[in-house]
C-alpha cells in the first residue's frame, strides 16, 4: 500500500477510535461514533476507504444511540495489521503510530494526527480571564503510553507546546493551550470532522466579539 496523505489520515482515525475484527473468514474495520456529530465525518472516511481499498463500506446506520462505520475488507484489514495496528481487545493500550509513517516525517505524520484528533480528540473553550468561553484547549486522550509519547514528541519537534499527563492506570492526555497553538494546529494539521470545525467557527465569532 502506498503511503499517502489519505492513507495516513485513515490510519489515524483507526488509531484514535477504530477496531479490527476477524473470525478467520471475515475481516472488518469498524468505528463507532455520535450519530449527531460524526455522521458527516464517517461519510468522509467512507469515501477515503473506497479510494484506498476499492471496497465501499456498509451504508451508515444508527444503532444503540451510535453511528457505525463498517468496512468488510480483507485487503484493508491486512494492510492495517501489516502496519502493526492491534486486533481486537487490548488495542487501546497497545496502539501506536506505525514506524512506516513516522519515518516519512512531519509531511505525512501530521495527517495521522488529524485522524487521531478527529476521532479521539476534543476541542473545547473556557473563560480563563475572558468574559466569554474563548480560551481554546485541544486534547487527545489515550490508554497507550507509547502513543502518548509519540504524539508529544512529534508535536514538540514541530514547534507545538504539547503537555503530556497521565499514567497507565488513568490513561494519558496530551493538551495544547491557547489561541497560538490552535492557530498553528489549524494551519499545519487541520480538521476533517465537522464537530471540530463547527466549534472553531463558533469560537471565532465569540473571540471577535470579545476583543472588539
């Protein structure tokens, strides 16, 4: 599989909130999200999957208050496991950014970070010293110590003030604070998930009102 921006972003989404499953004859790549916030994003991932693997995922369905992305593809499964993405239970504490992507450096790794943020990251705003909640925080949470170290290292090496916290018992989170870090993220990494883009638009409107 050729390492492309789209492939790196898809891998990031699986790292963040995906699951690989097989019973030996069937092979699935799955994600489950919020039907109100992630539907459009899963449609976006469905188009990427079709371009990458030549297989169209099942139509999105809402089940048990969630929306499920399901790609039944041995080819996709094999490509992801070849990179070292764990299968089944235990994935959340073992997963890490594949070496094949890391060695291609920032130009490709940042697309993987986008995928991780869009599936397992949070963008929120607090008041701090402002009258309105306009102070931004970007946060990625993971149970994988190695993934937390990788994300922190990559971000710091590329000029981000990344702050890691946590432990094996409680999990880890990597946070970026303030408007400069948010602007740098948007410029160099960006978002594909509308849930983050809509919050960003709201923040911009509030921030402009605050500084006038």
